[in-house]
C-alpha cells in the first residue's frame, strides 16, 4: 500500500447454516424452514450447478478453527484480513441464498433475517465494517420494502443484486428497487453469483465452471446495456450502480460499441439524454477483483486509465479462492495518485464513507 | 470505403444476400415441404434481427426493386464487386432457417437455400463465393450438407450465433468434422437460431440492446468452443467471427487465460493458454470494429499488440447493413501497406483458398 488506508469493497461474511438465522425469523418462517426450506433454481439441495475451484469457492486456509464456514467468524476474519492489512473499511456482501428463493415471501423473510443478523453479528461488533442489504430482488416490491426497513441502520451502504437475473435489470419491473435505493441514498451493487432462473449464456448452458466464471463478464455487460438503454439513469439521476467481481477490461470496447450504436440507432431510444458512455462513467463503479492480468503487465496502467481513474474500487473478495492480496494484486507499478483513488478515495465517494 | 483507402482487389468477407420471398426457394424444396409451407401459411424466415425500417438494416441506395435489400444479384454485384472493385465477395445468407424447430424441415430448408445460392448467386458471377447454411438441430444432416457443397463455390460453413446449445458442445462436433475434412472454415454470425433469449440475462427490450448483446453472444460461443475442446479435437479447424466487434477479444483472452491457470484441470484438452488456441484458430471481420472515434496510430498499434496478429483480421463491408461508421476504414488507414494488404485480401485469399483469377476451377 505504502500510502494510507484501504477500503476493501468486497468481503463475504457467511451464515454458517439455517440454524444461525432461526433467532431472526418468526415462528411461521421457522416452521417453513423445517418443513420445506430452501427452494432455488439449483438442481441440488446443496452446492452449485458448477463446482467451484475449491470447496465453497473458498481459500483453503480460510476455514476458521472454530468450525464454521469461511467468512463466518469475525475474529478469524480480523486476523486474516482486517488486521493483516491496513483496512479502514470493509464492505460485507453476504451471499446467503435469500434472493434466490422461488417462494417470494420466504425469500423476503430470509433477507430480513440476514440483514438483522448482519447488524447484530457484524456491523455492531467492528466499526470498520459496512454491509450490503440483502433483498429478494426478483420480487421488487418486497425488495423495496426491505431496503426501506434496513437502510435505517447507518452501517448499510449498498443494496445487493446478482447479475444473472430473470430479466435484464433495466426493465421497468425492477424500478421499485432503484426508487427505494435512491430514497435511502444507497448505491445498487451487482455481485457475481451462480444461480439463475435462466441459462447463463444467450446460447444455453455451458458444461464447465471455467465457462461459467469467464462468462460472468458478459452477464455484467448485458446488465450495463440494459440499464443504460432502458433509461434507468435518466429516470433515477441519483442512482449509482457498483459492479462487483465482473472484471473491467471489457469497459473500453463496450463503451465504443454502445456509443457507435447509439449514434446510428439512437432514434429507437429518443429519451436517452446522453451517449451511453456518459452513463457508464457517471453512474457506474467497478470493483477490481479478480484483477485483470494483461499478457504484458505494462498494459495494466494504460488499461486502468482507459477504464477511468474514478471508476475502479479495490476489493479482495475474502475469503474466496481468487482472493486479491492488496500488496500483490497489481503486477506492475501503479502511480501513487491512481493507486490511492482505486484503493481508497473512489470507494469513500461511492459509499459516502468519512475518512 | 473512405476517400483515402481504395478497396480495389479486396475480398469482402461479409455480404448478405437475401431471399426475395419464401416461394423463391420452392423450386429447390421437396414437394411435401412446399405443400406444408403453403397449407400452413408459412410466411418465410426473414430474421427478426434487422428490423426493415432501422437505419442499420439497409444502407442508402440498397433498397432497389421489390425484394428486400440484398435480394437482387445484379444490384449486389454492382454495389459490392464492380463499385468498389472488389476481387471476391463472400455471401453469408442470414435467412433464419436454423431457427426452425422441426429438424427435418430445417434441414430441408437449408438444402433448398444452398441450392438456391448456387443457382442464383454463384452462377451469376465468378467473384461470388458463398457460405453453406446449415441447421444445428440435426448435426449429422448438417455434416452431409457440408460435404455435398464443399469446393463448389462454397468456401465456409455458416452458423448463427444464437443457438439452442453452446456451439462447443459435443453434439455439434459432426459439423466441425465435416468442415475440417472439407478444409472449410466455420463462420459464426449474429443471428437467430434458437428460442434462447438474446442476452445472457434474459430478453432485452430494444433492438439496439439486441444488437449490442450480439458481441456478448459471440464471446460466449468462442469461450464454449475453446473450453469444450473443439480445437483440440479438430486441430485443422478455423473459425471466423463475423460482424461482432473485434476490440473485446483481448479482454476475453486475459480473463480466459487467468481462469485457465486455476481451472484447467476441468478442461485438460485445453493444453495451452486459451489465447494461444484462439490466435491459432480464429479470425474476425473488422466490421463493426467497436473502436473510439478518431482512432490514431498509437491506438492501432496498442490494439494490434494486444490482439496478437494482423493476420486475424478480415475486411468486410457487411452489405447491405449499415452501422459501422468509419472505424474499419480508419483502421486500414493506420496500417502499413503490407498489413493493409493482408486485411483487405491476403488473409482471406489464404483462408478461403481463393484463386488469383476469379473462378471455381482451382477450388474444385
């Protein structure tokens, strides 16, 4: 780091099991949990359609000696992350399967339980922590209600969505989420996740996790296309969207493509007030992990500048397998000013963190 | 083309010949399918990817006569061969027969379409070359169709980017085996070939989104073909990505290579970094390019270094479509004369084994 503190924009706190949420659920939903439990789009009760690189996608050294899942033990996380690096703030993105529930009311109940659990077990136990509001985003009216409820706690700095949605996120059906996020003054984060109601490419289901993971970048791009051309940023001028764990090397090519198409086909979307790249630069922020690795390391800094010095925010993705170490993630020398913006300043501005 | 660069002697690798109306294919279709089309009121397979009124769908001056733009061989010859002085034009017919669900009907329509291309287009001018249209619904029928036409003026196999299943999957391999045996490249072009949503996150609302997402679909198909081992099983196969942008490729290769380092045990047949596989097997047409306005020499230099080789690029006009602005021309202007010659014709002449003098004789 060398200069000053670090804001880690993507850390995963884990619910070790259903039983951990029981105290935060009403009797009605505790009973539902016992009776039926989780029903998502996954073919399996547990695990993923594509096994990850490692068990629970986690670093092998991230399993706490106390026995819970990676990311479930705050003390252990302090030792491996918060105290090990000069972390000023860390944004928790809990990926518990509340938003993936097919039963809307159960998903909403689980989301509320996760958020109450985050307040009690995380936000109020370490002042460096901030968190994202878990919401049942496929049911936007329920999601909006949860944003209204949870955002009362100052520790929540973002609303959390996943990129592989039932429909593109620019569509009107999702607008209540953006309305609530703006009401609460929170950005909307979209974080890489696997389960999805539809095939994960426009050509159907691939066979391997390497395709799933490589293909996340196109899912994020499709969401950017949708948000911009459906006029979400014109309708919600205060809305900020953070793309988490979707890569960033694709930004320049996509921006050129969208601007060129808008110049030729803009008549179809006459309400768009600016060229697409304007919305990208003004409304969208992107976290760095997994760090792009150009074949020639010297290409990284020009890429960072091409994407935009104000767009990028550092993240480690602790405790996951493809963790980026703050000291080693950049495989080339990054000029101090650019580095400080990426490691610290851009996140402070996006999440309105005092520093 | 622009004023400073003449495409004289160029090979135009992406020209879209259009079927004027469904009944134009009837002379080439078995009587039972003609009856079926008539009695069920089939209205044709014009792809829902180029709305007739959209500026992208037809350049000024291409709407001549009664049929859709690109349906009259004489007009197309004037516009893509005689006008710019091109040496060859490769026809990629986007009539969406591969989106037909019924595998027998789809295969019959594809056969009729290729017969029609041979009779109406390849016979019309020795500078026309065409792509063999196949349906992926029945890969064995597709492979037979490839073998039927190889060398007779057809220079590649054409697949739509939107398919029911990823193109790398083994179900499609008979098509690649046939293409490799016939020494023909396989081209993938944006287009509708299935009922899958046109984006990886569901159906977009606007045409401009559909079109923007076509570049993403090509990325998914390329990822699939490399990861599933198509090039390991068919080392002689070349794949041409048409009309899907070019500048996204370095970012995909970086991400793919990084993931391969960690995840290669899933795909042991990918025994080299994916970027290396891609550079050995893949070419892309330069229209559209997805480049910044006013691209300069420094930009082109950086782009080519990241891409890997100017030998991966093919010149294309995308007639009668009209959306590419001046970026492809601006790219040509920044290349050295030798590089420019490769992009305009040399790469395509070698890829498609085109004879110096137009004609089929040497290709037979």
